[in-house]
């Protein structure tokens, strides 16, 4: 671990970011450019004290999970993220596969969308990043571990994962999820992580096993979903998917499909400020 180099790199990256780039208002006057340490701590989900110790070269070796959070908070490019991992004494995450971090360009697009719900997903359905609007719709899905990090696994093995949608829509969602996973399997037929996910789902879910045997294939590009919300009522959202050239990651953007939903989501956004800090 190169503590002094790591400290210098983190300070300079923090000072190079404008608050508006990560969805934060300017707030009170700033004596220096860039983010404050407490803002980095909030965005990365760690203590301010640890951020201070990192920047002063006094910290213990950060974990790969913590480094991934810092890379997201500081909006590092792929090269900068790899450099961060090397300075901290870790191998960077692979460029391919489900352990990837959200691409820097997609994170910048996520910031530009403001309160419009948006999520960065891997092609296996792991949530790599989400903005506050997406948190309000479906809760925090970043940082899950094991097979639970995949949306398909949660959908078919955890009944609570379906509570965000009406029960009458469950069969359609199940078919869409399986058909999309079939398309991914065609592209990544030799991927052990994908094979393991399919094997676990087949072993644990009769519903998945039945749908998988039907061999339906469809890549998700556009959808319309109803989200159940106990505070404001049903939210009918149009879902547009922007995919990276290698088909490995996607940006899912959700917009209100009608005027009623637009009014309800605006109310939810205001109510949500009481629970989710700005800039998350």
C-alpha cells in the first residue's frame, strides 16, 4: 500500500470535482474548490474520520468494497479507478464480468439526470449505481453480496422482492427477466458466474426452472412498469434502456408515463427528502 501517493491522489480527485457534478447544491460558501470531506464520506457511505485518515496517509489498508465506493463517489474514470486500487495494494476489478464497477461515463449520465430515477446495471442484473429517484422507487440495491446481488435471484427466491410491483404483473415480469437472462447466456455461454447463477436459480425456484425450459429470448430495451408505493399510490413508469457498445452495462431511466404518476412522483420526491440525504 502506497499511503502517501494514495492520500495525494484522493485529495486531488476530491478537489477536482464540482458539487453539481455529483448532484449536490453549492450550499454555504466554499473556501476551496471541489467537494468537502464530509460530502465524500456521505457519497461513499463511510465516516468522515476515515476519509480524513486516508487523505493524511494514516489509515489502515482500505477494502476493495470501500475503494469501489470511493471510486463511485469521486466519479473516477476506469483508469483512475484502477490506479486507486493499485495505490491501495489491491488488484483492480476485472474489466469484464459481474464484479465490474459502473463505468465512469454512465455515472456522469446518472448525475445529469438529477431526480429522474435511473440505475446502472450489469448485464447479469446487478445494480452498480443508482440515484436518489431510483432509491425512492425501489430502495437501495447497491452493495448486495452473493447471489442476492442479482435481480433475477432476488425475484425468484425472495417474495419481498416482488412487493414493489402489483401481484397481477408478476408473471409478465418473470418472463421478461428469464427471456433477458437467456439472451445474456447466449452471449456469455462460457461465463462461470452466469452458469452458477442459472444453476442456483434452477435448484431453488420451480417457477424459474419452468420458464427457463421454455427457452424464450428477448433483450430488454423498453418496458412500462407499475411500482407500488404505500405513501403516494401506484406509479406507472416508462423504462428506457441505454446499453454500452459491449452490452456489458446499461443505464435504465424511468419516467412517469402519465400526469397522475408525474404528480405522485413529485410528491414522493418531496416526502423522500425526509429519508434520503441530497446527493445520494
